[in-house]
């Protein structure tokens, strides 16, 4: 009999990472990447390079069929050349789609070495650069998962409801491109990924197992980029929320920029379309990135982490955990002056 | 899962090669007409099929009207109508 469970682990480098930022995360969840770098450098004492010359991986264009594979692999090769130039060999792309693109390019090069030579040639002709293939490619959530027990003693808070003393009930959502395309690249593969569940359990929370746990968030590129197709996108999100609603999650934890954005912002859209919210009181279910969650539990300021940029506001969750925050600083700019607060939606309470 | 019989899955993959491209995103089940009114859920059905949990699947597959809407939305181009017909045949055998 084949022992499938033996295959459900992956190698995660210990130190010396080359970080690649996401195209969209700094707009929608602006504190997450800075929090990740701070956690690695200041909490874990790791060496991580944040090179200012990095660029897109082409993921959005590639999955929308407007960027051909040859272009994608040349752009990926340029990113690898930056890593080589900085003296690193462990590649850490912030975005799950980037992670999927890199694993796909690596798989294609492994299957067909001539393609890799083609990429070398294209890169040289385009910008006179050379690259080496990384020793290890992992997603940042893999790193936080690996060091979750090292971080725990440094945490000021746990995932426990301070009013009831019970563990917070958490929906974990893994981006499709993390392990569904190349299952062996994810901890726990595609159907039983443990990367976020491991963090939640280690930090005192309870993971909710619900019927559509592995369903897409609705961020499929072909579904949302064309406006006429967006009904397909929101149909996915609605199916997922309808499935999790009876379990009354305290919040949703994700490891993908698109999932984070769509699970958060489509709650507003569904509320406007159908006057429907997925919590009892009409405030929606907060959606956090794993960096935001880690930062919150370590005692970082919620507004520095950028929680005010979310559609579903997090104060009720912060109150449950007992995290201190100053409401008056919520919309303060970096110079301390107050910015104009955003307009309030009609249906989704804030 | 270790005890699952993967023979039927191998037969399914052999007769519907595009199924290899499936990433299990569930867009098929989110937009399914039958799924709006019944418990029919193609993502859950083929996941259970792959794990060898086939006891009630034949009955569930009968809810499919073979309208093919799932094929319009599938981001990977899986031939879902063929997949459903083939699963019905394999379960009948």
C-alpha cells in the first residue's frame, strides 16, 4: 500500500532569505510585508534581503493569457539574477501567485532543460545578466509556520476569547496557487494544507472544518478581470461564505493577497447586492493576513499593521483577544495629522 | 486516505485527460445551476471520488443536468461534462 502521508512535508530553509514583494499587497494590506520583515529580523534574528530593484513576476498577466510563458520565465530569471547578485539562494516570494509562477517555471525547467537555456539566452540578450536557480523556494507563510513555536513565547496575546475563555474559532483559507497546482510544494499538499492551521492551533485558536474549506475565494483571474465575468467570481465567494456562516467564525486567516482582498471586499459587495452579512450583528467576518495575525499577537500596533485599510473592520476581534489600540489614531497619517475617515457603507456596519 | 483505492481514479484520468489540470478551485460548483437548488456539488463529488469515498456518489451525480455551465467557467478547461458521465459509468460498473 502506498503511504501518501509521508509525502506531506516540505523542506524550508533556516536562514538567509531573498524576499520578493507582491504587486498588490502593499496597496490593500500595506503593513503586512513590513511586518513580515520585522518579525524575521527582530523577533527571529534572520537574515532577509529586501532588494529595491525587484519587479513583478508577471503572474496576473500570465494567468490572464496576456503575457506569454517565454516572457514570464525571462522575468523570473531576472529576479533570480538579483538574488544571485545579492549573494542569496533561498527565494521567498510574498505572493501566492508568484510562488505558483516560480514553482511552475522551475518544474518546466526541470522537465525540459532546453527551456532553461532559452531563458538564459533571453536574459543575457535583454539585460546582460546571469542567474542561478534557487536552492529553496518557500512561501513566507511556510517560514512563519516553521518558526511558529519559536514565536509563541514572544507573543503578548493568544487566540483566546477573553470574555469566554474559549479558543477563537478561525477559518483558514489557503490560496489555490499555494499547493493546488503543484501539491508537493505545500505543507499538507492541496486537500489537507496545514500551513495556516498549524499557526492557529499553536497559538491557541480552533480551526473550523466546514464543507467548502478548500473552495476558491473567487479571485480567479479569468473570472474577475473581465467585468462581465465577475458574477462567476462573486458566486465562488458567496458559496464559501454560505458554507462557513453556520460555524460562526471569529475571523478568517489567509496566506494569499487575492484571497485576502476578495474575502474582505466582496463581503461589502454581497451586503450591497443582497443585504446579507455573514456574522450575526452585521459587521462581517474580519479577514487577516498571517503576518497581521502574527504581528497582532506579538503586540504590534493594529494601525501600523494597516488594519484600518480592511473593508471589514477588526476592532471587535481586537476586543475579543484583548489587544490594546487607540481609536483616535486609527486614521492618523505618518506625520500624526488626522486623515479624512472613509465613507461608511450602507449595509455592512463599521 | 492511505487505504483509498486509486484504481477508479486512474481510469477516470485515462478517459478524461483534461481532469489532470483540475486545481479543485470549485468555480464549477459555485456556478452550477443544480447546485443552487440541491446539495449537488461537483467539487465535493470528485474529491470524494479521488479519495475512494464513493458510497453515495452515484445518487448525487444524478442531480447533474449536464448543462455544461461549469465548463464555461472552469479556469483550467476541464471537460467536466465528460468527467461526470465517465464517473457515472465507473460507479455503475
